[in-house]
C-alpha cells in the first residue's frame, strides 16, 4: 500500500484575488471537496467583498448608519472580525476600510495597483470598530456613518476554517485547505502530517508557480497563516504601500518583519496572530510566546526568530 | 407678644433641641441625596465610558503574561471597551425577519452554511494547535509541500 502522501490529491484554482488549494487524503473525494470549497468561497465573497455592489458588506458600508439585516454568514464573519480587534486591542481592525481607500486600495487589487499617481488625501486612522453594532439574534448590523468595514483580514481565514470542516464532514477524510497562505486542516492527516512550505521572500501573486519555500514543516491539526507586507504591495506617487494597515496611523504598518507565520487552533486565530504580529513588530515575539502560539518571524535581512515550539531551520 | 414662644408651655431648651433634630434630618437627607447622585453618576459613566475609552495594548500585554496563555476578550479589562454586540454565533439558516435582499444574498451561502455548524470559529481566543508544527522529514518520495505564503488578506492591520 502506498504511503498516504502519495495517495493525496490536490487541486488549485484562482479565488478571492489569490489562489485556493484543496488537498484530500482520499483522491476519490477531490471533486466533492473542490465543489464544497468553491461554494464556500462564492458565499464568503458575496457576503464580504468590499468591492462588489451586490455584497452584503457593500450594503452595510453604504447604509449611512442605518440598521441592515444580514445573513448568518455575514454575521459570523463580522463577529470574527470584531473578535480579532478585541483580541489584539485594535491592531487588527475591521474598520480600516477608509484607511485602505485613502491609500488607493479602493477597488479590486489587480485594478488598484495599476494606478500610480500620488494620493490625494492624507491617511486616515481606523479605530472605529467599537462603534459597530452587531445583533446576532436577528441578525443585523449597524455601522456608524463614516466607518468603512473591511473584513479581508479575517474573512478568508474564516472561509478556510469553514470549508475544511465542511469537506471533512462530507467526505469523512482528511483535508487541507489553503487560501493564499491561510491554511486549515481537518480530519485525519496523512502519515506524519501535512507538509507545508513556508515562503518568506516572494513577490507573491495569484499563483503558486513562483513560490520557493524557505522551510517545510508538518502540521496535523488547526490552522497556519502567514502575513507579510510583501504580499499585496503597490506604489502611489513614488511611495511604496502595502495592505497591512497600522490602524493607529492609517498608514501601512512599518514592521521589522517581512513575514510572520503562526500556527494556531484555527486558521482565523493564526491569521489574527500573524497579522497583529506584523503591526506589533518586536513586541510580537513576547506576545506570541506568551500565548504559546508556534510562530516563525522573518526579518527583512533574512534572519529568523522562532517561538513557542516552531521548529528551527 | 411677637417675641413669645409659639408654644409657651415648652421648656426654654425645646426649641434648640427641635432645631438640632431638623438639622439632623436635613443632614441625613443630604447624605441620601449624595449617595443617590453618586450611584446615578456611576451608572451614567458605566454606560458612556466604552465609547470614549481609547485603545491601548496594555491588556494584551497583560494577557500574554498570564496563564493559561489564551487571549480572550475581557469586558472587565480597565480601559477596554467591547463593541456593541452580544456574543455572536452563526445560525444555520437565514432569519425570517431578514429582508428580501438579505435572503437573496444569503441563498448562495446555504450550501456552505449547512455544514458550517461543524466549523466552529474559535475566534474568541488565540489558542495554539493541539500539535505544534514539526520539522519535515527529508523524504524524497513525499509529495510537494503545500505552500503557505504571504497572506493576501487586505486589511485589518
């Protein structure tokens, strides 16, 4: 009988402006896994896209302070985003939409990066997440006027969590879902775990073709996420910008890390921690270690710090 | 006689004693009023403080030093404010009270939502995995690693 790693089957396709990969331990389950993942991605995009006029997030953002009924999925995505803000004292803030708009990220990234003219407005700090009202019972949302939500930091990770669980429930087998670096595994892993490559110096685009992992680790459960200012970067008026916002300034975070990878109980938690670590800089080492979240933090000069049991190398 | 006591049968010290009793009652009522006012201000402050408190990172720093090492939202943390919501858990189907537009938007999610109950989002904590990542064996027969790369999430810090 061949080893499990040989029996695995995988499929990759573009989604959410990045790539989506699903691996299943049982090759016969691949089509169903793909179908379930695609459905989850469609749902999360329709609920949480900042750029689609037919999305729920669009309606919420343009409700001018009015209460907006939302789907359970959107309510869950917003709850996760607000939890992220609370868990990080606002370092991961869903109310940073206006900050991103001021920085020129006001449309789909592929389109936004084509514009290189100088920015017309000063940066706008975030911090308005505390004013967002979520009623999970109805469910309904009220966003104060002037606040623009962006759920991108956590919605994709949430989709990975949900899709992996759905696939495991439907197929009964082990599965790995990777959404542009936001990874969640569920079910029985292959022998030794799932092999995951950690890349930290790439000029990432919506393809896996150019990725050369610096380290390969094995994971058996939970989630793993990598955040980096290298990921989505653009240039306006001679200034380099990227997508990870420091909510206190409204500017791209100036971090000592070029990449932070974190393993956690879920992909959402891993994503929250890795994103906050970029914003927190050096403080992230003690923070992650205190939480016992295995993490790999790569500096701009290439040196690496590992904490909480992340394997060296 | 205008300067006679109103109650001539009272002893000379009775008026003084009565005055002292009235003063005592006034003092007691003033104390009660102060207590009620203090409670009122406390309640008012408790209701309005969350919207005015500035964010800080002291709570997370404190949480990082405590055991067990799980960050949890804490409504009792000094200087912290919770968003205006009840703890949210997604239900499996759209609510009847949702408007037509919402129901239409929710329809594509139905398939995924049916199985989402098995995918609890443990976002209220930052907990480690059951098993930490392990070094990969250098087995040449192993399948190519699944890359985890720079997160393309576009916001939130």
